[in-house]
């Protein structure tokens, strides 16, 4: 992990490489062909939040990991499309509701943001946030909560002013659009004590 591993070409022209053993985990990788990073064409698990995209390798252990889907009650993962006056365009976010979500109860909210412009789906597809929360709830290690996973790629990462422009927009998007949307569509605690980022 974290190292380049060269392919070797055999007498039949077949390129191969060997890695491992690997500790059970989720690994990201790509091929470098003539200096160009490419995804593995034989692997359907590809990451799409970074440019260039990457392939994903799931190495399983003897039992399910904390991020695997286990035989426990599962919450719902809902995609919302909405108009944002901050960006003057259509945006999306994913919202996780815990198993047995009850609109008569008030829930705390975790706003799960990517470090630098991740897409909403990154948290579910790469991060397994919904399965992690299902497992924590089943083990009694967390309280039921709503998890909001916005698309915080408001300025593309390749923009030279990405960092300079993004943080002010993310703050506005959260305060002016996302939090009001969640508080009008879900039964949540509507004060700072019920919110976390």
C-alpha cells in the first residue's frame, strides 16, 4: 500500500504483478500506462470522486468488517435533488435515516462533509457510512441520528482557486440551503446542540 508495484512481461506478452498479503481493508489503486493513470478495465468498482478515477479492491477477512453490510436492521439512504440559490443550480445530497425512523421523534443530525470537494455518493459507496451506522446502532454504540451527505464539490478540484473559493460557498450552502432543507423535510433537533459536522 502506498507503493508503485511494477508489472513484468512474460514470454507470451502477458503483463502480471503480484502483491500481498494485504491486511483486510478497502484499497484504492490505478494503473500507470505510459505515464497515464487509468482504472483497471476488469474491475467494476471504480471511484468517481477524484480525477483521474481509481479502482477499488475489497480484501475481506475471516468475518465482516465494521463497514460491511451485516444481518442487522438497515436504515434508508435517500437521494434528494434540490435547487440551490447559492450556486444557482441543481444539487444533490444523500440522507440516511435510521431503522424504524419515526417522524414523531426528534433526531440529532450529523452533516458528513468530504475533506475537499467529495461527492455525496462517496460517503455511501466508498465510505460505507450507512452500513457503519447500522452496525453501530445494532451494537448499541451510537444513538439513532440522521446523516446528511451533501455534494460539497461546489468548485471543481482542478480549479486553481478551489480552496480559496470553496469554503465560503460550503458555509453558505450549509446555512442557507442544506440545514433549512433538512429541518423542513425531517424531524430533527433544530438547534446547534442537535447538529454536528
